């Protein structure tokens, strides 16, 4: 089966449609599948739901899709650093489903493992638990969370072989692995594609069985917030 595609547009061809649920990797501006997000923007699909830790910033990450009003709902943990996100939410133009970070990651992982739901203590007694089933175990109350089964996963890794076995570099190994697992189709962008057998099997973070389409590209290395100290005068 062909896995390697020339670019993001070709890799997403025949997959995108309106009203999709898309799981996206990344944390802050680290490990964002920026090439695939740009291709989604250019495709013009709309009314999308994104399961992602956050929405990037106004001009990077999922933020570029908020600017074009292609996103109707975010399933997220952290929604700061994005003025357009805040504006749309406060104006009632964007639906948000808040998830604690660990719960969101586990919901993705559960979907990838075929687990429809799980109980967790996280969020019990807060707005996160409202409307959800509760159950007691050994005298402790837990809330039922559902696994996320996405139509499409878009993720970014550092290096992959031609079958999709991949390595995430440092903190880019964040929401990318669980996001990759939970999609019916997973499209991955990487900085380098190497021949099969080039990667040490003990160093592979995610097996290629989860990856359906793969592209190589050049990526921007952004810093979300940079604070520097004023140079002291002699």
C-alpha cells in the first residue's frame, strides 16, 4: 500500500469533507502538523471539529483555520494565547468542550485501542463532569469519559521510515502519539523519511501500523513566548 505522498495536499486528497472530527497532535507550538493544517485551510472544508490540546496562536496551528471560520467546535484543554479563539468563543461563534489534559490524551488513546469509555476521578465535582455518568468504586466517585474516534488524525514526527515507523523529537512527543492512534485515517508529516531498517527498533515511538499516509517537508521552528533579560550596562 502506498504511504508516501508528495505533499500535504496530495496526502489529504479524497479524505477531507465538511463536518469531520479531526484529532491533531501538538502542544503549544511544539509538534504541530503545520503543513497538513495549511492544506486543510486551502481545501476550504468547513464545520470541522478538532480534538487538540490547544489551537495554536492566531497565525499558526489551528488558529489559521479559526481565522477562516472553518472550525465549529474545539475539544481542548488549553485555549489561551489565541485572541481569535477567545473572541469567537465569547461571541458564541465557537463551541468548546473542555477536557483536562490527561483526560483528553486518554480519550484519544482509548479510541485508538477500541475502548469506548473509561472512568476517571479527574473532573468529578466540576463543570467538566456535568451531564456525564458517575459511578462509585471502593467508596470513590468516578466520571465516565468516552473514547475519541476521529475521522482523521493529523500529526507531526521528526523522522519516519517508509512504512511509517516514527520517532518524535523531544517534547514533540506530546499529544501526537495518542492523536495518531484514534483516527480512522492517520496522515503524518515528518522532517525526514529514511529507508526501512534505518531506525533502531528500540527507539521507535509509534509503529507504522497506525500511519496510513506520510509526507516529508520543511517546518518552521517557532517559539511561543520568548523573554530575554535586558543587557546590563558596564
